[in-house]
């Protein structure tokens, strides 16, 4: 009686490709952290924090705007801003706020 092979050559290649894709997905996303903050007046901020050599945050605001802010110097917590510093995003622990032209527009934000 002849024994059946468990995996064919093609099956092994498919498994190998799936492993490589999974590893690539892990390493591509390993320097990203996503968080959502519920803020005042039912506003929301969705964030993607990028770490590594080029640190920045991507914001998606509930009013439809999106922006990319670079990490900047901060005495406490994390601070991100645009080049002119007219837009500043602060994040400390599970809280956040967004300031535009020196005025807090998204505040009392708590991470979900």
C-alpha cells in the first residue's frame, strides 16, 4: 500500500508565502500604535503614532480633517506639532488635547 504525501510541493510553497506575508505585516506595523480618543462635545480623535527614526502622529478628527504632526520637545508627555506650531497635539498617558492657534479645540480627550 502506497502512503499519501501530507503536503505537496505547492502546499509547502503556499505555507512559506503565508509565513513571509505574516512576518512582513508584523514588522511593517510594529512601529505603529493606534488609539482613539473621545473628547468634549462628542468630538473624536483617531491617532496613529509612528515611532522609530522619524517620529510623528497622524490624526483623523471627527470634523473630517486629517493631519500629520511631527514630534517636538516636551517637558512632560508627548507633544506633536506642525512646522509653524499653530497646531499642537498633546498626549499624556490616556489623555490628549488638540490646540489650534493657541486655543484648545479638542480637549478633555480620554482614550477609549
